[in-house]
C-alpha cells in the first residue's frame, strides 16, 4: 500500500471528521504527492 | 463494621507533568488484505501533538503499538506489538502508520496468528510514544475477505 493509498483510506474512513479533507490535503502536500 | 470505599484511585505511577498529551483526530483506518493466504495489517491514525514535537515526515520507529486482536469467528484473543512510523507531518498534526509496507506487516510479523478468510476480527491498537500520553486506544472491526 502506497502512502497515498493509506491517506486515501484514512479520508474514506473519516469523512465525518471536521476538516478531514484539509488534513488529507496537507499531508498530500507534505509528501509531494 | 467494615467500611468500604469505592472512590476511584488517584494514584499514578507516572509523573503527569512530564507527559505531553496527544489527541486523536478521527479513528484508525485499517487494511487487512491477504496475499496468497497471508494477511497483513496496515493502519494509519491522525493525532495532534503539542507544538515543538520535533517529529519529521518519514521518521521511523517513533514508538510502538500494542495490538489486541479478538478473532470473533475463531474464538480467540491474542496480543502483539508493532513499530509506529511517521507518515506525514503538517504542523502539529501527524499521520502515523504501523508499518512501511505489507510484506513487513503480516500478522505473524507482529506475533499474531494468521487469520482465515471470512473471519471477523476486532483490533485494538494502543500507541505508546515515549514522553507522550495518547488519549484513547484505537479500535476497528474487520470482516476479512
């Protein structure tokens, strides 16, 4: 499983978390993906 | 007459002032996939650390996780252990993962029995990082395909 796949899985499982998309986007940017 | 008190204990074995608190955001997401019948477990969590934590993206082995698995289908429980790595840092929020890749995250790598297709497992992950106290364990229930 790639880093992106792992983050995708986290986002999918945490859609109800406030700002989930923002946390995901920040991590994607940090990893340069 | 014997007096009984059920007051909760306030004793602690650690000096609370020395531990920094980590707060989880959302839940553990977990993938239990099989390759040739060998299951691996890869999980990620997001937590907020205090400012000045010093962790960096990609940092390895920042702590360990105690794994408690209840195989509901087979009727056993067991405990294992795995390393915790940093997936990505964005300020004080840190994505952590329990392994670098599936081939080093097989159940047996963590001291656990390889489950079978169709098993339902309840997994509890308790992350331990030196110097920090993490608010609650993560739990997840998986139906293995």
